C-alpha cells in the first residue's frame, strides 16, 4: 500500500513541469503546485467530516484512487486547453490528498507499536517515490528512445498505479471509520483547538517559521526539474530521486543528532540546508556544474528530516494525547497547505518575470532566480534563531520520512 501510495505521487509530481514546458505551458508550471496544496487544505475537512465518520477506510481509499486514476488518464488529453488541464489536476489532487491520511490511519489501526512498526511500513513509501523516478528515467526513457519526462508517460504511469492501488485497497483488512458516532467540529479539524492549548511564544515562532519556509520550498518542487533540464540533465526524475535516497540515510542519523544538538539546533541545521541548497544551485547555474547541483539535491535529506520531521516530533512532544492528531493536522495545514499554496504562486510569478516571454531561462539567468529563495530562507533562519526558545522540550525518537 505505502509503496504504491508514494510511487503515484513521485511519478507525476517531479515531472509534470517538464511535460508542461514542452507542450506550450511554460508560464503555467506553478499551477500543479498550487492545486496540490489547495487539495491539502481541503483534505482534513473531507477526512474529518466524511471519511472518518461514515465509511470503512479501505473502501474510501479504493474509491478515491480509482477515481483519481480515471481523472489522471484524461489529463494529457487536455494539453491544448490549459484551463481544463489545470482543473483536471485539481480534481485529481482532491481525490489523492485525502488518501495520504487514510493510508496512515489504516496502517495505525492494524499495528501494535507505532514507534517500532510504522517506520518499517512508511519507509516503503519513500522507496516507492525513488523507484518511480528511477523507472521513468532508466526504463521508460530508453524504451521509447526520448526523454520520458517530456512526454505523457509519467502521467499515464501515475494513473495506472492509481488504478492498481484502488483495486488493491479493497483487499486490505477491514478498517471501520474511526470517528463513527463522534461529534466533530470545524475547529477541531482545522486544529484550532490544539492551537489554543499548545499556544505559547516558542510554538508560535515555530509555526510562523514553518509557514514562511514553505514559501521558498515551493520553488524547489516546481522549478528544480526545469532547471535540471536547462542544465542538460536528461534523467531528471532519477536525479531528483537521489534526494529521497539521502533522506533515508539522514533519518538513521537523527537519534544521534538529537542527543548532540537538541531541537532548536536541529531545526536550524535543516533551515540552513535550504539556504545552502539554493545557493549551490545559483552558483552552479551559469556553467551547469553538475557536482554542485547534485550536492544541492542530496541535501534534501537534511532539509526535510532535520526541519520537517524534527518539527513534527517537536509538535508531538508538546501535545497531549487529546489534541495530538489535531496539532499534526494544523501543522500540515499551515505548511503543505497555506504555505505551499502561497509559495507556488509567488515562485510561479517570479519565474514568469524572469522568462520575459521566452520558453526557457538561460543558464545565466537562473542564478538570479535561485538567490531569491536562498535569501528568503536565510531571513527565516535568522528570525527563528533570534526568537525561538524551546525551553526544556526534548524530542523522542523520529517516526517517519517523507
């Protein structure tokens, strides 16, 4: 389940901007990364008000993946109508994003130890994302004789995997709706009750910093694939999957790093890695220095694990059992929802200004683009370093990877 869940996402998310650029939509590549966070904002309300109360989890998971697969099969047919293309991706993401929470809740329902068993299950999601990138670059590309990322094949691959997971979901163990019979409010689903309970100065500083950091983060997910193509990289999906590979390695180092650094320094290292990554891209761009670009991609393990996973653990440490789920949902809403939504629009409009009517950025112009998220992330780092005082909060063992 986890392997296919993230194979689907990895197959289209790291290639769709390249596909759009090669089909006359080079000024619209930020829109897939806008509709995705819109769906992330909607997903908690769908889960809390509908899926968690009335239907068995495995059935909702199956239906959503089947519907998503059907929608994704139609997406490449709309390349001549950009508005329809984007609306279809919105509809697909509205089907997909709730399945992330459903897959987790199904797994948690059928295991005895979340700390010991869930990481072994969840790591197959990261493996699925990696395999998707490697398959597109090293299997589909040689098979058709062209750069697969420029074609519709990654989209069809995601659609096919979605249908397969939809059918497979109906064979998963029966999982009754966890919220059946319970009263659920919009405040609890949005995490506002948890915010009222956890709210203190360090928590607010952390939330604001997390939100702000997701604004430049959107530039990485959207434009790294285009940057790689302009730098002469042909196996784009496989190259980006190296970031997920490093993620697994750095996850293993996190328990040791927690002991040595503590929460604040762990978060600062993660934020500093974002600054360094964008700076490396900017320095490497004019002459397409692949080794520096590669280091920037490999920093994904530090960027994600040391900031986002550490942040999830920090929130979990501050939470009581009564609001733990709400608190994590609020963090996702603020970061992958609102933060990424604003970031996608900002990055897209900035990129279009740099394009100035051209189909691609020249390598000479990419440094100016990448220095903007580098500078923004640096300001967030300074803000966080000056104002965050975690007190005696100390994080437990990390739980999962992206």
